[in-house]
C-alpha cells in the first residue's frame, strides 16, 4: 500500500513538469499564428521546415537531459554535494561544446536538411534566413536541456518550471513585438527564439547557484574532468543517443508510410498524432518524477525505496492514461473537428480514432519505465529494448501495411509502443536485484 507521502512526492515533481510540457505546444501555436498573418504564404511553410530541423537536432540531443537527470539524482540520493556541482558543470560543458560544433557545421546541416525535406525554392530560401539566425542559439539551447535535467535530478522542479515558463513566455512576447510590432517577418521569429534561449540559460544559472548554495560540500575544478566520471557519462549518453535516434527513425517512418498511402491519410495521421503527442507530454510528467525518485533511491542503495517510487509514479501515470483513453473514446470526433474543417480529413481521422483510444494505455508502460531506467542509469537496456522494438515495428510494417493499409500502420505502431514497455518490464527485476547487490557489498 502506497502511503500519502509517496503521492505527495510524486505530484510535487510531476505537477510542475506537466505544466511545463503543456507550454511547449502553446509556443508552437503562437509561432504558427504570428507567421500565419504575414503576407507571404510561403512563410508558414518556412517556419514549419525551420522548426522541424531544430526539433530533429535538439531531440537527438535529448540524452543531455536524460543522462544528467539520472546521474544527478543518484548523487542527490547519496548526499554528495560536490558530485552534484560537478555533474552540473560537466553536463553544461558537454552541451555547450556540442552546440558549438553544430553552429560551426551549420552550412552542411542546413543544406542536407533542406535536400532531405524537399521544400520549394521559395520556402527553402525563407527557411534559410530563419535557420542562419537561430542556429547561433544552439550552445544555449542544449545547455538549457542539460540544466533542465539537473533541476529534475535535484528534485527542484520549481526551478525547472520557472526557467521553462520564462523562456516560452518571453519567446511569445518577443514574437508578437518583433513580427507584428516591428514588422521583422520570419527573422523576428528567429531572433525572438534566440533571445529567449540565451535569457533562459542566464536565469537557469542564477537558479542553479541558489540551489548549490544550500548544498553541502564545495566545487573542485580538479574533479570536473575526472576520467572515470567522464567515461561513465559518455557511456550513458551514447546509449541514450542511439535509443533516441531509433525512436526518431520510427516516428519518421510512421509519417513517411502514411504519406505513401495518400495525402488524405497523411493529413489524418498528423491530426491523430498531435493528440498522441499531447498525451505523451502530460504522461512524461510522471516519467520525470520516476527519474528523480528512482535515481535518489539508487543513490541511497535502497531497493525498497526504488520499488515504492516505481509503484507511486506508475499508479498515477496509469490513471491519467485511462483518463486520456476515455476522453478520446467519447470526444475523439469533437477533438478532430477542432483541428480541421476539411470534410475528407475529418472522415479519414474518425476511421482510425480507435487506435488513439488504445494508445495511451499501451504506451504509458514504455514512457514510465523509460523514466525508471533513466533514474537508474540503465541506458544500455533502454538502447537494446528500443532497437528490438524498432526491428519488430519495421517487420510489422512490411507485413501489415500491404494488407490493412493505414490500419496496419497504426497496429504496427501500437505494437511497437507495447514491445518497448514489455522489454523494459522483463528486465526490471534485474534492476532491483542490482540495487540489492550494491547494498550487500557495503556490509
């Protein structure tokens, strides 16, 4: 029986993260609305292309947040203030270095991206203007991702909430000022994003300093580049990077397969997938809570605390997954109507809405167990589970899509999400056992 203390701890971490995550699609909606009022119709396509490039770049570097959260949470559980400081500066150093490399390689990255997307010359030209400004924010954007992981690992989600809401809020205000007020066009959108990313990192450093002042120990520069810790960090991050690439490949394959069926099917899938993304943003709050609480338990070498953290965060994740499924069951058609008024797309989306009903209760296990494994820094198992799931997904696409068309595509994706959760669930007892062995070695 999970007591109310664990419920409070779960919600103290998950609540602010859910609010933060929900602000992300709001920012995208404001960008779209602002650019949608520009006289050039190509601007809307250009902002979509530019945002896609940065989404791929930054999502591919999401290991900076995940790896930092797990390592920081374990140091937090061990009450190692010196190591907590070192993980902060190590993660920022690595993030900023990767960001600088991306900035230096901006020309080949842009050309390869535009070639892969295949947009028109007009759209590509405007996208290039947007990209060439925003790319200089890469070191700051990636540092912000790493610091966000550190905040979650130290269970200071209030700081994470403040920094992310500040960044997104400032971006929205500057969007309106630069584009509508000053008439800077799509360059104004890029400058607004760049300014908000830089400002958010400055604020995050200020908040991190306040947190560090309350910690025991001091920062020692000599330990910052400790080889054993750097090797551990790179090992964890490289596994998560491979896992993230495999996930992005699966999502791109989902979109590309729908596009090959026909344009209406592609549009219907985009509508439905937007609802699934919103669901994942909300459920990620409980996964992030699991990252922090499980990492703390591993740092304390406390097997019972780990299990309680898994049960408490998992319980609430399952409850909310069921709520989303019920909403989609009774209100799916209404939600589809809110996103599009094109009759053909509405009818197509309604045909596949049952998959949207099923997905939350299937996918919640993979979301939640990802959080558990990140907290325990079991990144190798995450990587292996994702690669196995991707292989099964591709085989199912080959078998099901020729027979069942888009229903086969959604069935393959649903099974893909299920296999992700199943593989991690099978390996979970070994995770608990490893904590018990660590405890035994101390006696």
